[in-house]
C-alpha cells in the first residue's frame, strides 16, 4: 500500500493553488482580449499581481502595459516605488492624471477636496484613449461586500459601468471574455486571495513593497477614530493634536482619506502574524472613502470604478 504521508508531500499548498489559479486567469484574459492592461498603483495587491504577470509570461516580457490613475493625492513613497519597478521590468506605464482632468474642466473636485470619486471618469477616458478592452485589477472578495459580489471576469457595458444583475456565470472556472465594441472586462486574478494570503505570499517570495507598509515612528493625528499621518496632502486641523506613534499602512490610496494603523510590524513575517490576529478588513479599518455610506463601494463600481 502507498504511504499517504509520502503522497501528501506532492500536494499543492494554499499559496501554490492561489498562485496557479491567478496565473491561469491572467493567461486566459490575455488569450481572449486584444488590448488588456494591468492597473498598477504601487500598492501591495497590484505589486503581487504584477509579480504574477511576470511569472505567467516568463521568460518573455509582460505583453501589456500597466495603468495608474493618478489622483495627485498619492503617497510620495508609493509613486517613487511605482516608477522604479516599471523601469526595472521595462513595461510601458500609462498614467491617467486626475489633476490634468481637473485643469481641463473634465471633472470637478468635491467640496471636501476628495478626488476618490472623480477617478472613475478619468479611468474610463484613459481606457478609451488607449483602446484598452480589459483591465486587470487587484481587488479581493474579502475586502468589501460589494467586491464579494463581483465575478473574476467582471463585464462592463459601453459606459464602463457594472451591473451586478448582469454578470456571466463562471462554472468550473470557465471564463467568458467575449465583448462587443465599446464594452470591456475588468479581471480580478486575486479574487480568492485574502489579506493574509497576500502577505504570506509576499513573505515567501521576498517581494519588495513601499516602506509605507511597514511600521515606523510617524507623526500622526486622530480623525474619525483613525490615525492619519502628516503629509503634504493631509494636515491636522487646529483642534487635532499631533503625536508620535508607531504605525504602518494596511492599504494605500488617496493620502487625504487613507489612514494608518498602530503597529510594530517591520517585516513581512511580523505583518503576517499581525494580520492573522485582526478581525477587521484593511479597507474597513483605514479607508475613509468607504465610510460615506453602507453602499459606497457598490455605488462607485456601478459608475465604473475599479
């Protein structure tokens, strides 16, 4: 008889399975679409997705450009990291500038100065200008309930909008990427990953991230129960006390809305231990833009958000 203990050594780990699934999804979309691109902000999920794309097409180059919708309110460390990685890999970077769109009168800032919502029309215009028919995004189902509804291949109409009632079945991991002119697909290879999976993969593969993801002593202030660091885009009000705290970022986005969390985790392994013990998602803990309403994310996705 075969010793089952020996045979188990040849089984795939959870991370191996997720990696293989994501690479399969990336290859499948590229095979079905003429003009795909990968949304790359320099955040941890898009960094993992870019690393998976490298593996999917090695030893050849990545056969599509990367796209970043730059709000003008980004963390400097993340932009520096984005540019350096793109240069190292030799991939083409397409930047859709929200600031340029504001200057042109194409979009208008909200009264509170937030640019999160006006990313959407800039994204749609950028994809149209470059003739992109599909976009890889780093969204995961565990992040937020609206994202949990979305398929791996998320069909968008000719206005770039998402209708949760008009999505294609994905039985047995069969993906339908067929579209008519003007329509597009948003593809999420990391749909089945969790934040813990992401960090375990980063630790296992020794993937570099912006320093903002690791704990440091930073000047912070409390707003809405969340820790905001002082930067050129986010300054304390007169009634907000500034103090020094060891914090890190679990997610990065608009610097005016994205908060940090108290932490001493300075390595991927320490972050893994920290994330394993938490009971709230990174968006729920740190993203002010998701606290506008219970359906804030779903409303934005229906308008064409990532």
